[in-house]
C-alpha cells in the first residue's frame, strides 16, 4: 500500500473520530482501511464529511453481516 493511501485512511479515520467524538470500532476502521482505490476513498471521505451521528455510524457499519 502506498503512502498516499495510508495517509488518506488516516485522514478519513480522524475525520470520523472527530465527528463521532469517540474511537472507531474495529469494524468501522476496517470499512475504511479495506479500500485502496482512490475513487472508493474519495467516495468514503465525501460521505464521512457529509454525515453525522447515527447516519455516520450506520454508514461505517454498513457491511456488517456481509463479512
């Protein structure tokens, strides 16, 4: 994984943590860090920035049960 992707994961994770006011769960972190494509990361970043509260939690956990 390249440095840009790692830094992008970190930025998205930090944004989500700041918006939720708590640490992310392993599932939520995996939702973000399992993506490496730039288009996917851009979409996740935009969505994290636009959501808050329970909507953001639901989004970050949207793949639960499909694992």
